[in-house]
C-alpha cells in the first residue's frame, strides 16, 4: 500500500506555492468588458499542465462579468461586496460569504451592486484538459 502511494506521489508534479501579489493586474472585466476589474490569475502561475483554474477578481463599482455559456461547472465565492449573479435568466443576490455554484450548460454572469467593489474567487476545471 505504501509503495503504491509513493508511486502515485512520484508521478505528480511538485506543489506550487504562488503569492497573489505576483499575479495581479488591472484589466477590463471578461465577457463583454463591462467596466474594469483587478484580476489575480493565480492558477496561471502554476507550472506545467493543471486541471483547474483558480482566480480572484474584484469588480469595480458598476462592472459586470457579462452573460456567457459555460461548458463546465463553475463557482463564484464572494469575499466582499454585493452582487447579482444570473444563471439562465434567474437572478440571485449574493454578498460576503455566499457561493454561487453554476452548472455546465448554463448561461451565467455576475454584476457588482452597491457602493463597494465586488471581490470574488472564481474556480472551474481547466477547459484545455479533458
């Protein structure tokens, strides 16, 4: 059993520890460029092939990730601020500590509402991997 575990471990790449300060940039919000955002494309800094995307994004006041179809499940976790998330035309209010779990095949988006920017963690499978 231990020998099998060691073989599996030997086949895996070494872990990657990434400082988000190395990943930050200002850019238009994806899927429609509805306003500006600060993006931390954290998983882009993981070396080698990877099976998931893990990102942090803060939407400026008035910004939105426009509606777009997804070909995988996707998670939006709200770090701070408030937003309105939409999936196939159904809207829900989200705030700090809430998660929107979005399903493969839906048309989804999220917009910042309120006075403060909307900070999110976004995670989903890497579309370039099977």
